[in-house]
C-alpha cells in the first residue's frame, strides 16, 4: 500500500503594488539637486559590466542610492 503524497503548502496571495516608474521618471526631469551621469556596476566572479545606469534614476528609485549619491560622497561626481 502506497501512502498518498502530502498536500502542497498553501501560500498567502502575492500582492504586487502599483508601479511608480512613470512618477519616478518625472521626478528626474529638471531637478538640479540630482546627480547626473552614468553608473557602471561590475557583478559576479566574471566581473560582468552593467553600464549606462542613470544616477538620477537610481536616486529617485532607491533610498540607498539617493543617500550615497546625495550627501557628498565621492561616488556622486565619479564618472
């Protein structure tokens, strides 16, 4: 006699908040307090380059990058 498999676990429904991308893009226009220029990320053991990421978009989309680029750290003006 073979026992029946256990029932699958139940998960709470995943709630996805509405996107703020359009509003965030609008915040980047004409705001002189935001840093300008691209950022390059070097990722993983293979040192894959992710280039041309906008500093001002990172600032409005991420509190972490907003602080890093906004408080006079050397990364603010690095090319």
